[in-house]
């Protein structure tokens, strides 16, 4: 079985290059959304500082089990809201978003049948990557992963699956889920924050299939400098090599949604697809903190009651415009109760 617990290749210089290259594009697109582009530019600079500061804050503690989609399991019906509370029978067929993903993966695999370059599918903010594991557990995709034709990866902030086993013999993601079980959190928590206890069967499934998913600790600014790896250890840079990106309301939390969408466009190879669930400004959520100290020594107010929040909301629309107007993406469709679908031309 593959051993791909946590693959991180981040070059800090690339983050600066991302900002430098995307800023002129974003400023041009911002003119369609504001009469004061200079204010947008000033807030963009602040939002970059906040994104880095918030990333450092999140990396300071184990926060993955606090998120609604922290388990990365998306098996709710597309006829209604996806439910992070839904447990699954380990033998159950792929369902909901998982079927959309495999349709994309199948097209990419058939298109690249004679290519030495792997199909790369990325779940941005994918948490524990359980839906990716369910895909990787299917014989067809398991074989593709093992022979280097397919790579499944999830990004997180501050979550690094540990190879060291716990007292019950669970390691990596299974160890994290087992630890959460032992916290005795009420599975009926009305916040719906994905605090489910996982059954012994589910833990065993995760233990047996987690190696088919690679995990990257990277925010939107860092992704362009990140890479996944082939079974023989060779790195595959994400930039220009990703066939499919799924975003399941992770962009709602970023302070640089405009840059995040620009980076997604740069990661995709021609004919690659993006599924975007953060559809519009109403999806942007307030920050976990009301203020934060940034690298230049200032303490910035970032609550949803401040103008800063309105700038974050506008930034999402600016990023969407930049993707389609200047960065080579074409809008395909809006799936009801599902994502906005884009394709790289």
C-alpha cells in the first residue's frame, strides 16, 4: 500500500510571486465592482497579511474537528443540502458529490490514457478526506493510484496526519477520528459541526484506505508552490498539473478569495475543471477572530461588522470575474444545490 500521509513542498517566494502576478489582474477586474479601486488595493494588502496571520493562528492548535466539513465527506443528495452529519456504510456505493468527482476523474483518465502525467484531483479544504478515501477504495481508482495514473489530495491548515499509532493501533486520519470519539462530544450537536463519532467499521475503513489520499498543509497563497508525489517519490508541482479542483465551502473562510480563485485557475491544466460551492458574497462567513495582529505590527479589525468584511465579499466576485475574463476559465453551469462548474480552456 502507498504511504502518502503528508506531502508539503511550499516555497515562500512563490506566495509573493502569486500576489505580484495576480494583483494587476484583480485591480483591473475590481473596477466593475467599486468606484474606489485604491481602497480595494489597500484592503487587498491587508487581507494578505491577515490570511498569513490567520494561517499561523490555525496552525497553532488542532482545529480540524471544529469545521462543518472537517471530515471531507460529501454524500448528501444533490437534490438538497449536503449533510456533514451523514454516516456511511463502508460498503455503500459512491453518492452525491462523489459521483460528480468520479465523472470528472474518469474523463481525465480516458483523456490521458497514454500520458505519463498523472490525473490530479484536489479537494481544497478537504479535511480528513473521507470522500476521497471512498473513491480511492474503489478497485478501479485504487489501481490507478498504485500505478501512478491518479493522485487524490486534500488541503488543510495545521493538520498533519501522524504515522505514529495510538494505543488502539490507529494512525494518521484514523487516529484523529479515534481521538475525537474519545472526547465524548455529543453527535447530535445542534451546531452541525461534523463532530460525529465514527464507528469501529468506519475507523477500520479509514485505517485501510487513508494512504490513497495525500494531505497538504497549505493556504491559498501557498498552493502554487506546493506539490504532490508519485508512488516512486517524484514530485508533481500543482501549478498547471491539476485536472480537478473541488471547493466545498472552504473559500468562505479565506481572507483572500480573489487570490484563491486566481490560484485555482493557475493550478488547472487545459480542460481541467473547478467545482466551486462558495457561489457568491452571501456565502462568505465571518472570521473566527474579530481582530488579529499582522506581520507589520498593526492589529487589524476583521469582524463581519467592519468594512473589511464587505471587502472580503466583494473580493469573491472580483476573483470570479478574473477567472473567466483573464485567467482562462469558462463558466459551464450552476448545479442546483451543487457547485458552480468552470472549465479551463
